[in-house]
């Protein structure tokens, strides 16, 4: 039954054009992969005690839109991807519940506003860690989850289900090349260049930048995920030469003009 249901979920995701789906048993949260690990009250069974499996869905952030950031274009894409993830997560949870497997959707951005995030920079459940435990990627120096298909240019949502489904294997080799492009590109030096979880993002500096961009309607920042060389999407869009992000490299001036055009509109 578990295998059949897993196949049905994977097919459902294909039908809805959700390219990434992974499965993690709730027990994986009780088996620390590194320290410091996820505190008990942030684990699926503490939030929804019936949880046997966490299903993680991922949607890509289109690289050519991200390249315009900070911009209204990326701002709108970010909102759209979050909305789609929340819809897919909610619908999947309701569908599973109707099939007799009580399930719960966990929202995409559970922090209310950036000022809340500045005071308390953690959410009640981490989708990044769920995606790690569902075998979808590994952490990078930019503190995001890198995936083979999209590098860090992907967003996740999670569904807790009482159905026991076979977990997917974890990715054991780090996908991060330690190129430090993210560290060098961060405009507020919020990344310290150390491996996750020892490397810390200066969350206050990052949140302050986000807040400033939000006031101009051009949040979020996105620079540390834009420059990451990991991800097959770079080949797909013909963006393997990172010199494209050097404003002084004239070989790419038509891209720079395009991004500047977008940046001049829609924000304050
Ligand atoms: S989102 Fe922007 S400010 Fe935050 S760490 Fe990444 S590059 Fe730095
Ligand atoms: S930009 Fe380089 S160092 Fe940063 S996460 Fe990506 S691969 Fe790792």
C-alpha cells in the first residue's frame, strides 16, 4: 500500500508540473546529521504527532528572472512561487486526508513580516532541513539547500502525513564547490565562508537588507543564490560563465542593459 501511494503522489506531482518531490521518514529528525541539530519542538512529530512521513515539494526560481534582482520582476516571481507551493502543499495534504491518511500542510513563509524575522530569525519548521532529509540536496556555504537540478534556485514546501512511505536516499556528497562566489557577492558581507552549520549567516544584516528592499517593493535580495555555479539550470539557460555578473565585462553588456531596464521599473 505504501509503495502504491508513493507512486500515486509522484504521478500527481508530475501531472501538476512539480519537478522536485522527496520523502523523509519522521524518524530522520531524531537522528542528527550534524550539530547543532534541529531542536525537538521544531521536529514534525512535535508539530503534528501523527506524522510518519514528510513529503517535500520543490519549485524552481527561474534564473533569468533572478538575474534582474533586486527588481519587481524577481519580487513577483518570489511571491508567485510561494503561492504555488502553498497551494500544492495544501491540496496534497487535503487529498491524502480524504484518502484516509490525515495530513497537514506547513506554509512556505511562516514568519509574518521581516520585522518579526529581525527579532526572532527562525520559523516554526525548516523546509530546507526537510528537503535535506528527503534527499533533495545538500547545504552550501550560502546556507541554502543546493540541488543537482537548480542549485539553490529552488523553493520548498512540506506536507506532514500519517501515511508511512518509503524514504528517499540522502545525498551524501556535498554539492557545494566552496567557490566562495556567494561570500564575495553578498553586498552586506553576511556570509562568513564556513561550511554549514558552522558557517553562519549574519541574519540581522541579511534581514536589514531584505527590509530595505521590501520598502522599495524589490525584495528579496537573492544575490547569493544567483551567483552559485551549481545546478543544471545554468546549462539550460546558457549561464555557465559567471563573468556575466561582472558589470564591467562588456561581452555581457546586453544582459546588463536588460537587467538595468527592469530594475528601473516597478520598485521605488
Ligand atoms: S540574501 Fe543577500 S544579504 Fe542575505 S546572505 Fe544572500 S546575498 Fe547576503
Ligand atoms: S556559490 Fe560556491 S561556495 Fe557558495 S554555495 Fe554555491 S558552490 Fe558553495
